[in-house]
C-alpha cells in the first residue's frame, strides 16, 4: 500500500505532535480516513513543505508543451471516458449524431461540433456526453462547462462519463471546489469507477494537490483496483505542479510505481524531472543517468522540462531571445552550464527534436566558456 511509506525515504520521526502541526497547514483530515493514511499525509506535507517559497516551473505560458504532453498520453483518461458505454437507447438520428460529434472532435474540428450539437434539442445523455468529450478534446473548456450547465438545467440523469468529463473540464478551468462537489456527488451516486478516479487524480495533479492525488491512489488499492501507469504518472505530476514542487515525493512515487510492476516511461520521467525544479543538481542528473541505464530516449518535452529544472528559475520572457538566454546563463554555475550543454548534446545525438527555448539556450551557450 502506498500509505506504508518507509522511514528511510523521508528520515522523519512521527510523534504525537506531528499530525496536529500538519493539520494546521492543510486543514483537518477526514476522521474516517485510516490512521495509516493520516500518517502518510503527514509525511507528504512535511516532505512538500521544506521551503515556504512558492515556485512555478518553466515558462509562465506553457500551452504548446502541455499539448505535447497530452499527445504523449496524459489525456488518455478523456479517451477512456469517451469510450465508456452509456447503455442508453437512442434514436437512429441520435446515434449518428454521437458518431459525427466524436469524429469531428478527434480531428479537432470544434466548429463542426458546435454546428452539430447546436441544432440538437433532445435530451439524450450520450449526445451530451459526446459534446462534453469533444469540448475537452478541442480545448474548449468554458464551452464544455456551458454544455454541462445546460445538461444540469435540463434535469438529466448523470452517468459515469458525464461525471468524468465534467470533472476534467472544471479542473482545466481551475475550479477545484466544483471538482470536489462533482466527486462527492459521484461517490454518493455510486458512480465511481477506475476511469472516474483517473479523472479525479488528473484534477488533483493540475491543482498540485499531492495529498489528494496520493490518497486517491490509496483509495484505488482499498477498492482493489490496481492503479495503472497513467494514474501513477498523474499523481507524480501533482508533485511537479505543487507549490513548491516536491522532488522527494515524486521520486518516492516513481519507486512505488516500479515496485508495483509497472514500467516508468518518458512521460513519467518527465513529470519526475519537472518536480525537481529547485532540486540539487546531482538529484536532477541522477534522473538522466537512470534513463540512460534503462535505454529510455528523451523527447522534446522531457528535454525542455529537464532544462527548466537545471536553470531553476521562472523564464518570464516568451519567446525567449538569445540575449535573454545569455542573461540566464550568466547566473548559473559552471556545473549547471555544463549540464545544459551535455543535455542538448545528448538530445541531438539521440535524434530528439528540440523546442524553441532549448535551441535558443543552445545558441546562447556558444559565447560561454564552460570547460
């Protein structure tokens, strides 16, 4: 069980005062929560509160990179929800409409989705679910939220895909209170399954809610639903998005995922290295060394995320200019400059594509003596 965290991971001695001290930081823990989970959450909070400063990784605007992450598999819970069977009888026209909406969303044609759904005056739940899924796939989160509001105002019966997509849409809109309300309602309605838990973990990850993400993994074990690689990776992503990021918990979760018999892929390692923002350099380097040992090649998302962790600063200039990159490089130690150069050299040797910021940093380093 995830809650059975080893002492050697975070050399912390639990005493009677620890739970109370941590509750002051995160609020009261549910009384129904098992005592072992209380202890685990205490450790998580302690591990993530080693510094009071709030950090944010990489660029202030990261939309292109987030799209790449979805292509790499972090958006797969949306696909699972879209593929779930609703077992609701539809007319032939409604069945065709669901198919057409799904087909349009797969190619990102939101205009076609709007045209198709805009003409619909019925109350078929699968039609609404298809529209919710399409909004998420096309990145039209506010529009998706409006579709959900229309669903609710119609007094329609929510299904598992409805809850799943509503959670994912409101998570993207940074509405954690709505997400929690949806989760509670799904629980009361007996609608929670492993797909819905995946959406809830994704929401916790976006929020940077490490205790929430971890408790959901433990919830799955309580239900005897073994978390898959995507759910573990999403929980690790919470460590990256936390304020401040927690490389300690991210590294621990990575080990537990491997212990569970799952392979860590480039997406998982990307989340781990993102959580190493502000971490000691040797900790960051250990990730790349481990990947090399396992024969895992880098991709452009990983390379840029790794670069940001090595730089350990928030890059405000977007797009980054060579002059701006040079100013950043001037503030780095030679060890970090050498690591940046080594990273880019290895990425090129592996044939990995490079993002614009990485190529810009590569140009800036030409004027530095890093040897």
